[in-house]
């Protein structure tokens, strides 16, 4: 066992070679590097699979024995200061490593097809590999300073990937917004790290926990200062995990490629803040005010994310606010001390939300030939609808992911979210009521996304093309080339199916924008002319494979939280795997309920979810159009004061959600405009006060010098005369004053 742990350092290093080779190849031999780009994807998947194998092996060791292994080596030694680097392997590390590598492999496979049209294909995979290496280095770090280094590398990769299409102004603004917002949190994290080092003299986790705990019990340190340092550490987690009030970067981060949204902003990077709080929970739990603060921020984020998702039209932005809300649930669980429930929901949510984001990429991919390649159109749910008949596999996977996030049994998120709701009742009834209400909102806005996308009829007109002669199918895929196979030529609407030749050496020629090509073509005649329409189409097997694998996780990953042995519902299977690396009291460690209590609680939570689903179907279902449904509701409230109040309520809710709770507007007016005004005042002060004094002294010196120059003639007799003249005047004044007084 220990022999296996000794080689755990290889996990964060495995993705690095591909990044380095791609970078050197593009710099030295760009043409050859681009010609073998499929090999780079294969190497990425292979190396990340090896890292996943190590992670799974370490996880099995954790389940069997709950071992904690730490290896350190000295980096800097100077007198009393010693900085050590190393790696720490425990249950939390194994959980995060499995999530990063598992979801990362699927995103790599998916991206091979999704990004095949892009000229920055290799640059994308270089960024992605470096991100995986940075994230794995973060979760295996053995001390705070090491975490901070990888924390910044993860932020840099996020900046590069969000702004991958940097020629688009909105993408460039989004990555800058993410960078600036996260700098606020990172600065707080740095101050907290330095403050704790000043208190304890160490960056190691065990030293921090033990020394701080001893000083707190012996009153050897100011509780206010410890609380301040802990709060600053939490600020870093708030920014990285998109918690209120530093959540504003997450919706705009959807301007990056969709696979990035699945990997970074659903399963891994936004989980970095959760990881930091979970890692430092033994420190936070000794400071009651911090735990209350964490739970408060979590419950605010839960409600805010859910309400802001209610009226969004962009499918990825709706999922982003859903991510924000679910991360709020996890932060709430950590704040109330429910460590294992939080990590359980982290696992289930990661797979379900990655499925939804990759599913949204499949939807966008199918809509682009119809509405164009602008994200404002291809991601707009108002232009979608009726996609079930065109992309049935994507529809099924997306529906399962949606129901999982809604908390419908037996899907993954039901088990974990239900535990968080139950634990919140034990902590605070107010928090529990808010969490349950938000669970209903979650079901409403998630099912709204599904209905607007797949239900009813397609709400956009097809583009007509007079000829399809230049259209050709393409494939640059890890799985091989795809060959079109006509199933039935006799039908008016020909059906085309793809046959995959695994690991084929031949590829089709890639034109400037092969995504314009489509698999489903239908020919029809009208007004004596022949038209070919591009219909929405299912993606190729390379994109469908990750969706199916994530669907399996969504279906069955929740079962690891069920205890089948004792006939009780709880975390018995997870009790060893989801145990903290240091001893502290998990407020719900002994919490388990019998079957009757579990069914009672489940009926309550599921009823709330079904109520949200029902309201969403009433408003957005295919039985009536959206406006007809509102007319149906309005018919119950006739004209008068009640109708006016109802209209105002609808407008307030819609405007609050669509305008992002006015938080971005507030930040723009207060911070951006305020900083600009302050900059102008500072510029005015610098130009007219500071420079004015300096320039005034220079000008005065110039005039005085010119005046003296005109007086001086170079004759000694003149200087003596002036000297005696001024002396006489001062002597006269002196005598006059003395004589008078």
C-alpha cells in the first residue's frame, strides 16, 4: 500500500508532457504538429486515464483503511524559516482526483469533435491539459502556500479558456471580468495565508489546526484576528466557487467553448473553493462565527442562483446559475458541519451538471447550421423547441440530467440533496425552509430549460440552400472517420446514418468551416425550385459517447450513499471514504434514519420538486404557448387592483431575474464608474495640484532670475550702492520701530 502512495506524485505531472510537447511543436514545427493533432488527443486521454487509474487505486486504499499519506521535501531553508513542498493523499484528495480525471477524459473525447472546426484546436488542448495538471496539483497540495501557487495557475488557465475566442469582444470582456473578480478573492486568500503563518509559523495543515486550536483554548491569541484571517481565507473560496457576492463572473464565463463550461465551471474549477473550505474545515469549526458566516453565504447563494435562473434565455447561462445555486447547497452543508453530505453532493452534482453542459453543447451544435454561428442565436432557448424529433439521444440524456438536478429519485442528486435538506432542519429551521423552497425553484427553472428546448415545435425558420453539392461530411476524431450511409433512397426525406471506422488512417479534407456541413439533409420542391434544408442533427459518436457515460453515472452514482447492509438509509458505504483528514466533530456523523423516516422525508422533498415541475409545465408546456398560459392564469384574475398587482409581481420577478438581480448594474455604477470618477479626481489632483506646485516653483524661479539678471550690470560700485541703500532702509525701519515702541 505504501509503495503505491509513494508514486502518487506522478498524478499531477502526467498531463504536463502533452502541454509542453504541443507548445514546442507549434513553436518549432507547426505544420507537422498540426498534421498529427489526433495523436495529441490520444496522448491526452491516455495519460489522464493513467492518472485516473492511480486515483481510483488510492481511493480504494482509502475506503479499505482510511490511510493518510504525506510526503514532504524541503525547498527553502533559511535560519528559522523552512518551506516544504510535497503531496497529501487522503479521502478528500482521492475524491477530487477521480472527479478531475474522470470528467476530464470525457471532456477531452467530446472536445475532439466539438472543437475540430476551430483553428485553435491544439491551443485549446494545450490549455486544457495544463488546467488538469494545475487542478490535480491543487488537490494534492500539502500546505497552504502550495495551494496558493496552484490556485493562481488554475485561475490563469480559466482566464485563457474563457477568453479562448479572444477576437470576440464579449469573450475578451468575460475573461477579464473573471480575472478581476477572482483577483479580489485571491488577494484575500493571500492575506489569510500570511496571517495564519504569522500566528502559527507554519503553512502545513496539521500544524495550522493544532497550533490554532491550542492558542484559541489557552487564550494565547486574539479571537478577532483569527476570525479575520479565517474570513480572508474564505473570501478566496467565495470567488473561486462563485458564491455571493463574487459570483458575477460565472454567467459571463459561458462565453468560452462549451466543453470548458462542463469541465471548469461545473465539475472542477468552481469546486476548488469547496475543496479549500473542506480542507480547512477543522480550522473553521473552531471559530463558530466563521461557520455561521459560511452557512449564511451558502443559503444566500442558493436562493440568488435559483431566482436569477428563472428568466434567462441563454441555455448555458441558465445552467451556470444552476451551478451557482447547487454550489450554494454544498457551501451550506459545509457551514452546518455536514461534511460528508457536502462531498456527496459535490460528486453527484459534478456528473449531472457535466452531462447537462455537454448536452447543451450538442444542442448548440445542432442549432448552429439553422440560426447561424452567433452565440446570441444558437444558445437562445426562445429560438429552440421541438428538438426531440431531431436529437432524441441528446434529449434523453438531457432529461435525465435535468431530473437529477431537480432531485427526482432514483437519480444521483436526489440522494445527496435530500441529505442536505434533512441536515439543514437539524441546524436551522429558517435555513431549511429557504433550502426547501429553493429546491422547488430548482425543479421549476431546470424543467423550464428542458421544455423550452425540446418541447413543442421548432420556433425558428430553416435556412434554404439551393444546392448541397459542396457539402461534405467530415471527421477528425479519436474514434476514426465517419462514413455517410444512406438508409432509404426512396423516401422524400432521405435518412443518413453514420458508420464509424475505428482508428482509420484516412480523414476527410477539412474546409474553412466544416461545422457548416450537416448529416441530415432533406430535399423538397416549391414554386418550381429545389431546396435543401439543414435540420437539427444528432452529433457524431465521439460527442455522444461522453453523454452516455455521464448518463450512467447520473443514474447509478447516488447508490453509493445507500446502506443496504443494515436496512438503514445513510452514508455507511461512504463513512470511510468521506471522512476528514483530521479529527473533528462532524455534527451529522452519526446521523442515519430508518426506512420510514427516509421515505417520509423523501416524499416531502420529491413533492416540492414535482410541484416545481408541474408549474413549469403549466407555463411552458406544449399544450399552450407561453403567452396562452399566461392568458389562462390572467383569466382567473380579472381587471382591477388584483390584476394590476399580479402584473407588477410578474414584471418584478422577470426584471429581477433577467437583469441578474441588478447586482452587475450595482457593481458597474459603484465600482467601475466610482473608480473612473476617482481616477479623474486623482488625475486632476496630480496635474493641477502636484504638478502645479512643481511648475509654479519653476516659473517663479525663472521670473526671479530674469529680474535679478536685469538689475545686475557687473559693476562693483553699483552693487555697493544697492547694498548700502538696502541697509539704510532696514536700519531706518529698525530705528523707527524702536523709537515708537
